């Protein structure tokens, strides 16, 4: 006699007796299988075990694959008795039973009590009612004898300090973050006393420059003009040459000229950060802590503001040219730079210490779908599927956390929109870069000094419906405009797209429910869910990993409402992280779950796919 032993990753085991010398056992997620594995990573019919006397053949029937000893089974492989195969997160083997039979050794990490939770196998594996033609008593008798249990270890002495309790995880109160230059090299800044002397010298030089050039009469938008830059440069060189001996050591005249030009005509200490191609984000915490995302890593830079006044000057130079304002009555603002980079500024009294500034830069060259494939954000098959979904006018919601690449992905997907379609984009601060010709870009308007005249996203969405759009693209739904966006998706504007902040497709649904409630409409929960299920076709989950890489982790179809009133979701693609290599880089793989989307027929009818294609 033989049996199939199945282990889940909680260490629980389930047995399926094999009572015939020749038989087939199907394994998969569907309830029609002999052994049902309740996990979305398992295909409906994943594999078949064929028992032919003393031979055991394993047949792979899934795109996700079956693995034996770390090797993928392409089609058919013969298994030895007791040799484990893997369908993540399960392990199974065929083993002999009866007197003298030795229990199979479980793979490492799948022994009892490892503490990792997952859904156990369901269906007929492990339940007495489904033990083939063998009774529950017979199945129990077929269990191999358990090995002796090791004695419980002696109790350890309770930890008395945080270091004893947490070890290497204990916080280090003496830790000081290393500052990094734009070349990626660790640097040490000068002592505060030396820096204060240099700041004082620059302040005197600035006052003298104001008197010589009458800078008081210039508008804040004049400082970047070529005429003003030339005048300031020439006069500044004269002043530095005359006062060269007064420059505090170890600073040089070239350093003084560079920093003064940045402060008078640019964005001060963050000027180089804004221009640097390797910097994708700038985060000013306070005057002495300016962080930057440099080549995917967040580092503390060697840049420092002189004082709060210089910080406010930089913020005003960013805000005012865009028609925004920031002061005590309006202490936070969202805007953008001339190159489209997104800017958020918060000043006292909201910011308790110093003004805070966050700049999200965008690459000089627009990323393409090929770039995302090369970065490992998606596979060729996923890109092909998303292109077909956009061209067939599926309503798409891109979900993800802050800095996960939602807007970048939205830009890439917009490239699949037909050239003849009329597109209306709506944003708080314009970031989207849609290169089709028939595109109308709308941006919100803040209130004026009297607190009137504000036009938000919700009003723009309502107005866009009167502009005869083929598609509406909202940069981000963060309020009651979500209801208007869903109604637009459901009333003839197929192919619309937007983004939301959430960490999974399931959370994206909950997030949309919350945003709809923020519209002020007193709708029952079921009505909101029906609106979401009837409007959204696909949810794309974008995630940022610890090494700075961004990847699509889910592509999920929204199927409708189940009997309990919840929105039904089915994953089409998923990303599985395997670990971190010696360089600190995350590695893993994208995989198809085996689920085929319900709108596959539309791809075929519209000529976007061939019947032989497999998604």
C-alpha cells in the first residue's frame, strides 16, 4: 500500500491513501480535484500523480510549475518513493505504508511547529469523509509512527536589558547617520562653529550685493532670468575678489561663489539635487537634514540650509511662479516645478521645527514599457496583457504606497491609448506626461487671499464629463471625487484610469469605499461595492521594496459581488519574493496564477489576441 503525504507550511500533514496499484490522483485548487490545495498560487488543475505499480509519475499541468529538488518539472517526471515535490506553499510525496515502512523526511522549514501560517489543504485530502474508499480508521492506522519528542529545553534567564532582549535589533543611541555626497561618497561636514562663521560671511556678502544691485526691487520670478543671473555673477565675482582674505578657512572663493549663486538665483543647497540625474526625490526635514533618494537609496546628504529664512525663500521661489501661495493662513501647498516634478511644502505652525519640503522628481526621459521590463517591474507577458487591457478599454485602478511608482506606471499605460481618442487628465499638480495629441490637461486651483475661488478635483471631474472625453485619467483619487470617477467609468467612459493609495488589491477596494463615503453621499455599503464592482475591471498593485526597486506585485480582476456582499477578486499575475542576495537586492519572480480573465473573449473579438495566446 502507498499514500500521498501533503505538508503545508505550518507543519501540518494530510494523508491521501492509494488503494489501487494503478490510478491517477489530480491536485489543484478546484474542488473537482482529488487533493484540493486552498491557495491562489495553486492552479485549478495543477498536477497529476500517476501510480503505475511501483512507478510514480508526476505530470505538471500548470504555468506556475511543480518543482522537485529545486528544479522545475517541464512536463513529466518520475518520482522516487519518499521524494518530495513542491507546489508553493505545499510539499507532497508518495510513500509506502504498512509495517517496516519508514516515514519520509520533510523538507527543511516544513516540519511541525515552524510557526508560519497559511491555508491548509482542503477538499478530500486530510478529511475522513474524503479518504477515497478507505475509512477514517484505516487511514489513521496507516499513519507512520511518530519520532520521540525531544525534552523541553531549560528555561532561560529573563533578559534584563534591551540589548539582551533584542540583540542586534536593539536601537543604538550613539548611532549617527553618515552623510553622503552626490558622488555617493561618505563625507564629514565641518564643525558647527566653522559653518556659522561661513554663514555669517555669506550674509554680509549678500547684504552688500543687495545694495549694489538693488535686489529689493526685483520680483521673485526675476532671479532666474539670464539678465539677472549675469548681473549677479559679475558683481559677486568683484565682491569676492575684494574680500577674499576674509573668507573663513577651509572654504575657498569658488565655494563661496557657487553657494552664493545658488542662494541668490537658484534653490540654495538643493539646487544641485534638483539638477542631478541620479536623484529621484528630495526630502528636507529641517535646515540641517536634507535627504535624497540617490540611485534608489535614501541617504543623508551633505547639504545644509543657513537658516529658516533661506528655507522660506527657496519655497516661495517654487510656489509663487505656479500661482500658489504659502503663509501662516495657508501653511501647506502642493505644486510642481517647471520640469513637472511634484512639490509639497509645509511651514510653521504646522511644521513644528523648520519648514519641510518634499520634491518628487521625474526622469528627464520618459520611461517606456521596455524600461519597466528591463528593471524587472513586469514581464513581457504582463506588459502584453496590460497593453491589451488598455486598448480594449478596461477601467484600471493602480494601487500602491507612497513612492511605489504609481504615476510612472500610469504614464506608461497611457502610451497604449489610441492616438485618435480624446483624453482628459485631471490632477492636483500636473505630473502626467501623455504624448498623444488629443489630450486636455486640467489642474486644480487653490483659493485666493480671500479664501474663495478654489476648484478641486471633484469639480474638474464633473466638468470633464461635459467635454466629450473618450477616457478620463485622474492622477490620484484621495477624496469624494472617487464617486464621480466611478460613475464616469460606469456611464460610457470606458478605459478610464486612476491611482489610489493602498497596499493590496483588497485594500484598494476598501480604500475606494472610504473615499466614496467622503463624498457626503449617504449610500449603503452594498450599493458602494456594487458601484465599484460595476466600474473597475482591473487593479494593478505597485510596490516599492527595501532595496528601492519597484515592481508590479498583483494584476487582479474585479469580478463582481459575492453572496455575502463582498467584492470578488481574482489574481491574474503575482510577484513572489524569494529573498535578498548578498548585495542587498531583492530577488524573486513574476508568475501567472493560472486564472484566465473573464474578458478574454473581448481580446479575441477585437483582434487583440490569438486563441493560441496564453496569459
